[in-house]
C-alpha cells in the first residue's frame, strides 16, 4: 500500500535506473515512492527460470554489464559482482576462426595470422584499441558528473581521436585502420547493438552506439553479472528499501499533472489513487513520459534486434579444430558479421526483407558463472541478432518471428560441426528450451517504444543545450521543471548502467540544496 499522500519524489517505473535513483534519494532523507506496473521490479534487467522444470536463471533481456560505474556500487553498498570473460570474441572464418584472448596477446596474434595471413591486422588492432582505451579513460569518469560541453570533452579526448570517433562516420575510421573484411566486421559490430544503421550513416548513430560500447568501466570490458542480471536489480531494490523508499509493484501510473512546482500522480492496479510530489522521475521512455503528461510524443523509435534464449545439454562442436567450444563460446561468438555481410544484411532489412544470413552474436554465461545453472552441466546460450528492425515483424509478428529464428539458427549451424538444435535441453513437457523476442515482443512486454532497447538512438555524452538548471546540467531535463528523466532516455542513458538514475537523483539533490534557507539560488 501507499503510505503517504505527499512525497518528495515519485518515481515512475521500478527498472534498475529507478531503483538507483530511489536508493540515492532515500539515503539523502527524501521521501520516495516507486510505482512499477509489473509484478516485480527490475524492468529489462531481470533473471528468470523460463522453462518448466529447468533450474537455470537466464538473464532474460539485458545480459552483460559494462557501463555500471563502481561509484554506484560503492555508494549504495550493493552486494553485486561481475566476472570478466577470458575470451573477448571468436569469429568463424572458413575452416578457422579469429580468437581474441584477453589474457594472451600471443594467442591472439597467432589467430590473426591464421585468418588474415600476416601480422598487419593484429598491429592495427592493437593501435585501434589503444586509442579507444584512451577515450574510455577520458570519457567514462564524466558520465557521473554534470554534462561537459563538447569543447571540454574534446579537450579531454584529443583532436585527432575526436575526429575519428565523434565527427566523421565510423566506417571511414575503421577502413583507415583495417583492411581485412572479418576484422573490420568484428570492430563494427559494437556500433550496431540495438541500433539499425550502417557504417557511413551521416547521422553518426553508429558512432554514438560504438562509443558507449568501448568506454564502459574505463576499459570497454563487457562482464557477466554473477547470479544473472536479476542479482543487480535485487540488490538495488534491497538498497532502496533499506534506505526507506517505498516500492509498490503491480501498480501502473496512469497520468501526471504538474504546474512546475508540484505534481499530481494518478495510479491504478494493485493499489489505486493519487499522490502529490515535489518531483516526478520517469524511469520509462520519453514517449511514455509524454503520454502520461498528455503531450504529443516525438517520432517513435525503432528497435532492431532479435533475442533468442536457449538452454543446452552440451555445447555444440565447432568446425575449427584449433579452438575448443569452451573457448569459442566463452566470449562473444560472431555469426555472419564480416564487414560486407553486415552491409548486405543492412541493405536487405532496409528494403523490408529479413536478411538471408542474419548477423548475430552468441553469449554463454555459464562458462563464466556456472552457478546460474544450479550446479548442472547445462549451459545457457543467448543469441542477439542484428539488423532485424521492428518493421519486419509488424504485419505478421508470429510468422516473421518464426522465420527470423529459423534463419538465425541456420546461420549458427553453418559454422558448427553439428546443429545447435540437437544440443537443446528439454523442459518437463518435452519442448525444446528456446524462447525468442522481437522488437514487437519487447514493446508489448516491457513497453520499450518500437522495441528499442535504448528508448531511442543514443546521444553523445556532452551538453548541446543550455545548462541553467540542475536537470539540464545533468542531462535529465524535460519540458517541466519538476519532471525529470531517469531512464535510458536521459542523456548518457542506455544499457545497464544506473547512470540515468544516478544523474536524476543528483539533479534533485542539487536543486533542493540550493533551495534551502540561506543558500543562494
């Protein structure tokens, strides 16, 4: 039940960003109410036992952690850990494959020579990722600070690197560094996660997506959440409650009215009523915020990914005799992701057709965290497909999804020594342990607009407008002084980071501190 009629802060949505904001604000002495329409908190960052009788905790939607700052974990005292993946990636190439081993430059170099015929691409790889590492160390610490201006961030990054990653299409930079089609593709995939674009897109959507994928933690590493993604949101919910925040689930916010100083929040469901708040933080998409405020929304974004979750009795055998399945699947396993294959798949999808060879990435979390399989020998396998925009699924969602799943599994089989379907575990009903979600499914299940996992295309992490208010300085402003964004739609939002929630909380605390008697402003 809702304990008060008035709160300092009401948070719409109990995803991980909303929980971060709730914990920070409640720890600072604010009265905080979180209203979540689903039966549990967590949003897309949840774990679930998806298949009847199969004791495996899948990270059902979000699946890896890179952007979550240690500052947030430490500030909130979270009991949450990640584990690094020894293997960065494996990309089948003919009868061989490109293996990037985080712990062995020698193994990586030998793999480059086998696939490309010389050490040239390996040397270029080292130069390129030394450059992105410098960018990560310069940019990542700013994500939990007030937004820098573009000029300030440019000075931190350096002029030539700024041009390579912030000003010209990423394809030009990749093509300058690398000559090999496989290597170019492996680099470019980080620009396409949840983003439907191409290497030479003048909008630079690909650059923005790439940037967030190489700066996480100041290293660009993508780590496995111990216990599954739900371990993070469980820890955040515990921290918020321990600080005094009220979390109410099964209750949907139906409207928000504000005069800029106070807001009335209507809600219905397991609990129904209206409360008054000084601030409303919206941990939902900008489109959802507009709907709640009774305002027109911007153009609807379009998600572009296919997610397939599987549980296997055993890992499939590879065609490559030089690499074990345990190594190949321990990192990111690339399928049909050479530079030209990615370009061809984009052209087909842009023309309204499912790519004949859908590009995808595979992740096996149990090789890094066996505990999520409860001590069994089974493995989780997550396939994240690219260039499958929502438009392909809108007219006949079920048939289009089945076609996309079949094509994606066939593409995976094309680089294996045995069909992955023969390795699938079965639930208690005898059904194969496989579930799939398209952008249409994600919109229905999680209210992601257009199924877009970032609520819309990512933005560069600098300020482009005024910085007159705390909300503007922290990148969480809306058109209303006391309604703030605190989810993926905030500047620097997107991914499992908690940054949107942290920054919304900081904006509220900065403004309330300035309003105390005796303080200027």
